């Protein structure tokens, strides 16, 4: 096929299907630069072709194809017909929701206030949040209330493509563009940089000119055919930008770009001046005070580098920076206030530093709203359902399911923060289901939702079996294809790490982990997370769709390596553990370790303690009973304050069971859990605690606290054995919360002294509460603090060369058994547990027979040492006169060599020695008296 035939094919396809295929665009031979007069004539021809449809549009006659539920029987469901749905494609069976309730936010005070805060005259704004959070809808609603331009860097079908076309290939066709600049010190660097900027200035000026040509034509048509620019014309102007077939069979913006792309800069300068002057004379008086708004959507696409430096000492030069600079300079000719609203999922702030004069006045916000009110969502869906169905049990079940799957669960850590209020902005997921439902003619409401879920996440829904079976087979094609791959970017492996952390935390605690901060903004740009506040400071991954899709992708996708990947893979966990975010944040491993421990200790046989831990210093009660199995237990007070126990069995690991973990947010939460006033077999410690995980084990009737700390996160370098003693030292009671002790010890002011005193009192109280809680563990060995300190290193256990570790008993977590324990965990159970957690459907109660009274230890064994210790202390009060500075609160027992024979506790030995010495002195005095 010759080039002429290729161009003809491109033109035919473009006119027939209103599409732009980049491959066909690249096939178009490069045109010879037009003279100014030729370019002006070609633009006039393009604009003349729009006159007829432009007249219909401004007169209210322009419309797209109406959509009905059934073309043969359009009145089958009258309520649907009243919605005035339309079809924007050749296939009339697919309704469009683009125009549905467009401009309705002005009738809702809360929603209108959100629009007003975003469209604030003179306040240029970057609006950044995840996909499907309502950014685009806010731009639409704002432009229904204010005059302006809607320009997108990534156009959907029907939208103006001038900017997308320029970004995709037009700039690259410039022969004078230097894509890779030399060093800034190189000869000719300044000339090449200036030439590049001249090219981008001309190209982006042409994009703006194309939009202004159409804007002028619209305003001219209003004055010619209507006479008065009423508010309704703003909405019609927006529709013209969103759906170009209202203007012509092909996109006039695109055709204008083709006509002027190689025109000289003098022509563009001259035309911009002329068009801007005409527009200013046509604008209504309100614009002179309110100004003109420039909404740039999908701005993340415009963050691509136009050119960059090979050596990194200059640039890179993202397109968006040049776009804003160019358009601000050009639009200044209008002599009216110009306000930019730039929206996208990823706009790095380092390219727009607030410290520079150019960007200092720009506002950054993530305030898009959240569709987090079930009643609001219910009102949005009901008009699309037959009244009789909506009121039935089947209909009520459907509304509940749509809420579960389409909307997020509010994360508990936001309860005290200024969060985004409820509003029906995040409609894309719900709307996509409604479109599928209408496309299916309302025949299989639950079946369509099942197909929607499967398409979105790759997960087979289990919450509608009876209704789906009753409806019969549903063959509707879903719009999505497992969006979980959004976390698969190789240049950002830490996003997968964060997704895995969120998934594991949901499985163990039933809740979202502590929210992430701005340092993990890549979670938002990947699509698996979103900003939860207005100031871009709080990030969560609490949307069921993306998070469950990520879990499915993580559980069955494969790397380029041989073995498949799974949620429980120890090798993958180690990869996440060693990954580090650019700002230094690391993976939180407590939930995955808790999952491993729960499965390691489950069942009748349980496991030997030595299978799970490598004991470095062993207490006497363990040395004597090395071959006795150990159980993971949960202790909790009943309504009468009596502590009871529950042994963790396989039934506690079922998806529907109450979560095994309790996520503590503060030190006081940890104390409450230690006092058995909070649920859960595991306490996931808050940030600032030296321990990551606390739990209780039962060994031959004796209970022991286990404090586990992971070390070496975010590093591929193995932990040195010489560092381990200090790691164990951090797990002593007095060191558990080091940040709670006041650090302002040198400040001389009265306020500082008062602050220091208050904090020291608080720290002392916390330390006392912790120590008392640890000591109060039932059935612990007398004379010892019932504490086992465990340090975990990954991917392999660090070998300690020292023979002794000071303080309470210590152990390393044995990594050899991880793979054998975690690999058999059923993938389906984990995914179901995640789904139930995100839907808030896991049990909140324990079985009535789950807890049982604690069996006391044999009184003879228990009391022997107590009596010996008490008698010794009374005889000489030995420990009372010991130097407190030489002994820690937890150093009640002597260090023990694991190879030694069972021995008595150090405190008991000291007391016995004191008693024998006292007896000898009494005997000597008695003999002297007798003599």
C-alpha cells in the first residue's frame, strides 16, 4: 500500500468511527510547512464545517442518540426512559453515563461547596488523587458553573484530542528537537536548550490556539443565533469539549492541529492575539470579574519528559511544566483573571517547588470527596432498578452487595482527623456496574455483579450463590480485566510490598493498617491506594476492588523466575522485607509473622518450642521440658474480670472467624492488651515500640510472654551477629517505648522543666503499668519475669557467636520452617478472609465454649520456691538493699547457658545464701552468750 492510499484509509476510518489510532497517525507522511495564508484558509474550512452543528448546539437542538432499555419496546420500564440516557457509540445497546445528572452538584449544598472551594478565582490548584476518586467529575461540575476550557492529556472517545496528539507524537516529529541534552557545561548546551523550549512553546501554543478557535466559534454562534449568553450555554460549551461529534463528524481540534502544526511561530502569535481579542469582546460581563478557568485533566500523562539530560545534571523537562508556562503567558492577553485547575493521579511536587516564586502561590489538594455513605449510594442506584425489585429481599441484598464491593471501608485511624466528607463523587466503579446492568436489560442483577467482580478483581464472588442460581447464567462481558496488575511496575517494587503489607494486616486484624504518609504517594499513583484527607498527607488502600485485585494478582501471577508467586511465599516475603521506599520507609512484617506463628502452633500436636525458636538462654522450666509441645493461647477477661484462656486451633483460622490480631495504636493500647482487656492472640505494636509483635505461649501449663522484634528491614545486607545483643536489650520492659521518655533534658526554661517533669511522670507510669502487666501473667514461674525475647532476621537466621545474652531468656526466630508452614495455607481461604475483612463481615464474637478457666499449676511445685524466696527475703531483705542502678526491672534471673543443667533462679540462690549466713551469725551469737 502506497503512502497516498494509507492516508486515505486513515481519513475514512477517522470519519467513520471517530477514533484516533496512534499507529495510523504515525503512518501519516509528514506535511510540508504551510504558509501563514494557507494555514489560515485550512483552519477556516475546518471551522466552516462545524457551523451547522454549532448552531444546533447553542439552540438546544444538538443531541446524541437516545438510549432505551429495549429498542423494540421502549416503554417496558418507563422509569428508565425518564432518566434520558444517551448512547455515545455506534452500538446503541451501551448507554453512556457521561451526561447523566451533569451540573447537578449546584443543587446540593455540600457538593456545591466542594466545587466552590476548588474553583476559587486566582487560586491555581493541583488536584491529586487516585483513579476513580472523582477528580474529573469535579472539573465537569466546576465548568458547568464557570466559563473555561477543559483540556485533557488522555482523551476518551469523543473528547478533544489536540493535547494528546501533540504529546503522543507531534513533538517527536520535530527534527530540531534534541531529546538527550549534553552536560550543562558542554559547548552549545544553552543553544540546544533554547531551541527545545522554542519548539515546545510553539507546539503547546498551537494546542491552546486550536481550543480557542473552537471557543470563539461557539461564542459567535451564541451571539448570532441566540443573542443572550445564558447559564445553560456553559453546560453546552462543556458538552462540545467532551463530545466532539456534537460539532463535526471528526474532532475539529485534531484537524486544526494538523493544519497549523508546522506553521511558523509568527502565524501562531498573530492568530492568538486576534482570537483572544475576539473572545474578550464576546465573553459575558461575568467573566470579566469571575475570570476564565483552565482545567487540565489526566495531567499525570503530561508529566512525561519531552527531553532530558543524559548526565542528570539538568532536567528532566516534563511537558506539564512547559504547558502551564506557555498557556499562562498566552492567556494573559485576555486581561481577565485566569485560574488553572490541574488534576491527575501523579504530579511530583519537586517539579513545582513551593520555594520558587513561580509556584509558591499554587495550592496542592486531594479533596475529591468519597462515596462513603451507603444511603447516598443507594439513592444513586435506585432510579435504575424497577421499584418492585428494589423493595424485594433480592433487591435489598443487591444494594448491600454493591455497597460492599464498590465502596471503601473507612479506616479507623482517621477517626480523629479531618477527613473527606461523604459525597457521591467516586461513582466510576458503581457507574460501570450500572452500565453493565442496563446493557444486560436488568435480567441478571446479581449475575452481572458477579461478572463485574470477576472482571475487576479476578476473584469469584461467593456472597450471592442462591440469587445468582435463581437468575440463571449471565454472559455479560465485564468492562475490566483484573486491575491488580496496577502494582506490577518493575521500577516500583515497593508498591507490591505495601500491597502485601495491607493484605496481611487485613487478614490478621480485620482492619486496614496505620495509614501511610506522603512518602508513599506511589501507592496512590499505582491505583491501589488513595488520599483520605484534603491535604495529601494520609494514604490508605481500603477500596475493596483494587486491594482484592492486587491480592489475586499477587497470589497467582509469576515473575520471570520459574516458580509461581503466592501470598504466603516466604521467598516473596523476604523480598518485600528487604525492599526500601525512596524515603527510607520499610515493610511492616508483623502480620505475616503472626500468620506463620498461628499456623505453626495450630492443631492438637502443636509444635516443640525448639522447632520455632533457636534458644540462646533458656529458663529452668524449659530446660527440664524440652520435648513437651507448646501451644499458642489467647487470654481475655470475662464480664466478671476473670482471665480465661483459648487455645488457638484450626477453627480460629477459618475466614469467618474473629481476627487473631489486635492492632495497638498507642502504648496504653498495648498495656490494655497485656491486661487481657483487648481481644486477639497477637498484639501488633504501634510505631515507636521496640517490639513488633507480642503473644502468649503455654508450655506444660506455664505461660510466657513472647516479645518479637524484626531487625534488618529494608536492607539486603545480613544483620551482623555483633549487633544482636543490643537488639535483645531493646526488648526489656524499660526500653520498650524509648520515645515516651522526655528528650528535652537540657532546656533551661520553666516550660521545658515542666514539660520534662510531666513526661517523666508519664513515662514512669507507663513503665510501671507495663511491668505490672507482664508480672501479672497467670501460671508463670515464680521468681522470674515470664518473658521470652525473640529477634527475627530475614531471609536467614543470624548465627550468634556469643554464648550468653544478658537479661531474660532470649531466642532467634527459626526461619527454616517458614516455607513448610506457610506454603500449604489455602489461597482461597486467604482471599476469602481478605474479602470478609474489607466488607466488615468477619465474626465479632468468639464461640461460647472458646474460652475456659485457666488450670492452676500444681500447688506443691508452685509454692516450694515461693516459700523459699519469701522466707529468705524476710530474713535479711536481701533484694531491698541492692543497688537499683545495677539491676534492671526485668533482670530478676541470672543468665543461663542453654547447655547447663536445670538450676535455681538467681534471686532464690541469693536469698538462700543470705539465710544461711544469717543462721550462722545467730548461732555464733548464741554460743557466745552461753559461754
